[in-house]
C-alpha cells in the first residue's frame, strides 16, 4: 500500500480541508478526456509527479474550451487561471492510462470554477481530485470581462447542481 492510502494520509487530507475539492466517483463527471501517461511523467519515486496532475487539469479544461470555439491565439477574451488545488488519493504511474473527468461547479459573470478528477484506467474512484478557476479577461487590458457567450453555453452543459 502506498503512503497515500494509509489512514494517516487520509486523516491529513481530511483535516487539511473539510470541503472536498471534487467528487471521487466517475459518475459525477459529464465529460472525459483520455490522456496518456509518459515515461517522463514518473518521478524518482516511480509514480506520476504531482506537478503533472496540474498539466492534466489544464489539458482537460482547455481542450473543452478550444472545442467550444475559444481562439487561443487571437481571441479578444482569454481565461486566466487564478486558483488551482489538488488532492491526491492513489498513485498513477507510466504506462497507466488516465481519464480526466470534467464538470463545472459554478459560472459567474467573469469566472468559472471547474472540478476535475483524474482516474487511472477504468477505475471507479479518482486517483486525484481538484479545482481550477478561470477569470475571463480582455487579452490586452487584462481587465475582467463576461464569459464569452459561446463558451458560457459550452460550460453550462457541464454545470452540476
């Protein structure tokens, strides 16, 4: 058993933040993206390094936004990350397959809070859960703007009550 699965690790996670970052079960997520692990993702301890999980978060969110029509190179509005968090539950290692679950927890006038879970293969329970917050800003002024209508529509399809 890894240190992540020990009672002490679970107690430390529970006391660090009483509110869960995101649901643990696969059924709670309306959208998924398969992301292959790479040999370079493993650290010296033989599992995917913690920083790589943030890259998974960034990948699943931005893949959804680009498919919804976000112009990442020339669009007037861009989403700027203002907050991320991750809680690790069980290790993943190359060559495991990863499925990133995505849902939208809240959409404000100019901000969006995503909840993400990383699943190893077809596991029902998440290996990691987290959040990712965008504030939409004007590309040149960096002042907040409303979430673009076509992006809002795509995000509303992932919104959960």
